C-alpha cells in the first residue's frame, strides 16, 4: 500500500434547500444531502463524492384561529343571529381539514350568547352574504385547507332578552384538526406519503374569543309636515308646497354609530331645490363635503349623514320641501 501525502485543503460542502413558509417546508419534500471532498496531490486536483442521504419531510399539524372584528360587536337585548367573524388558517405544512365548534359557556363575561350556527365565507369576500355563504355542518363540509391557506368563518349567536347595557358576552370559535391532536411533539404514523404525523405548537387545535357588548340605545325618528299653497293657505292642491320636518334623537345608554337618515321623494311631487337643512343650516343638494344630498347618494332620495349619536346629543332637525305636481 502506497501512502501519499495530501497537499492542500479538504473542502466539505452540503447542498440543501428550504422554503420560508408558516408551516415550514412542505410535507413530502425530499431533502437531499451529499458531501464532496476536493484535494490536491502534487499538481493534480481530485474530488471524492460521498453517498447521498435523503430525508422526507414529515407532516406537521398546526392551526390558528384569530377573531377578525375590529372591536366588540354591539348588540341589543333579544337580537338574533348576530355575527362574529374569525379567520382559520392551516399553519401546518400539509393539507388538513378542520372541525369547527363554538363554546359560549365561558367565565369572566356578563352573559352567555345563545349559539345559532356557523357559516363559511364561500365567496371569499370576508363579509357574510345571505344565500351565498355556506352553512357549516360538522363532518359534512369541514373546511379543507392547504398549507398556509385560510378561510373566514362566521359564528352567529342570539342575545338573551334580559341583558343590560354595557354587559359583555364572549363566544369562542374552536378549530380542531381532523388529522390528529395531542401535545406538541407527539407523533404517529400514516401521514402524507407515509411520513410520520407530528403535532405542532397548537396541539392540533386552536381557538379565539369574540365579544358582544350590549347597548340599550334607541334612535328615535319623528316626522311632521306642513302644507303651504300658492294662495296663502294650507290646502294640498297641485302647486302647493309640503315642508317636511324630521327630528332624530338617541335615547338610552351607549352610542348609535354612523346614523344615516334617508327619505325618498314622494310620488306625485318634485323636490324643491335648495330646501334641505340640518339644524337650521342649509345643505347643498349636491353630493359634496357637507352632511346631506338629494339624489347623489341614492336616486330621488334625501340623504343626511348624522354620524354618532348618544343621549347627550341634541335633537337633530332635518327639513326639506317638495311641490305637489
């Protein structure tokens, strides 16, 4: 056997690839690894290649549930089918389906909402659409999500009739993997492409809680009219003017947000230009920077935006006039 002195450096290199995804590298990905030795003897360079090792990425089970509403959802006593919006995301690295459930018997709130049903955001617009979104039935249409895929879920609950203003009611949406649950790191066989199934940080299920807040505020709308005819009287004859007055107030605790008053111009009449006022101040008929318009927001309709009202807000008075054709 001839001994040879190796001159130079020996380099070992490994070739690996990775993907930066929420669940990490996708299940069934094959990670190949091979070392190469490069060296010189005298003036000659040699290379030696190791055997190749292959690792097949196992299936990681993880899920995330996040409440999507911007804040507590305002409700009134006795209301039904009030919506809480959640996002369910498959944070694992392979396809998985999830069973959805709602828990309303929670501690720390003022009342327990009454569960109605769950809907899936079938058209993907993030808004509940009657007739478009699909009623969820556990075991029948459990959402099947690819890795990193999400779906919006609407949980609907009714509000007891005996709640009081400012009461809070919590409702929790739970998503549970149909592949498996357990403690993080638990594993069992028969995953995708015959890999092991490994339970991730969520334990294979997750939940988040949405909150209802009760407001007892009511918006009161009162309308009156006065007729002025062209002869100085008050007879409703053709050519006479009808002056409408709308008074709006808020009664009770809480805040009525984004109050909008609309009033369609009656049939057989014509709106009297520049007659729209709010609290004695003239409003433009056009859709511009002030609080009202006629026909701009909605055709043939008076629209006035009053904003937020509470019991301390002064009565809001709107007037406009029409002429009998």
